[in-house]
């Protein structure tokens, strides 16, 4: 029988030395990814709306809206004063 028989006795023949360690590492990576909101590999300045809302202050959002033409100068000034008071 020997080592070949023992090696092939695993689940579907996929058991080999270190296989359990690989499964544990993959499991840990998946858990960390899920707990982190699936944010692996993304830069801090990404374009994701979720990331943007965590990184920008309300004043930053107001400035961006004014710069893009979403609001007028009067609306910007009023909202800016409201935020700063």
C-alpha cells in the first residue's frame, strides 16, 4: 500500500501534506475579506461610493457638488455656513 495509497485516500484524492493548511489559509482570507466589507486590494482613494463617504467630510462633499455644478453659489454659501455653525 505505502504512501501512495495514503495520499489517494483523502477526499477525492486531493489530500496531500499541507492541504489542510491551505484550506485554513483560504478560510481565514475569506473571513477577513467578509469582515472588511470586501475591501481587499482597493486603494484608500478609490472611486467606490462607500469609500468616498468614509473619506470625505461634509464640506468636501459640498465643495465637490459646487464644483460639478450641482448647486449654485448661493446654495453653496448657505450650506457652508450651516455646516460651519
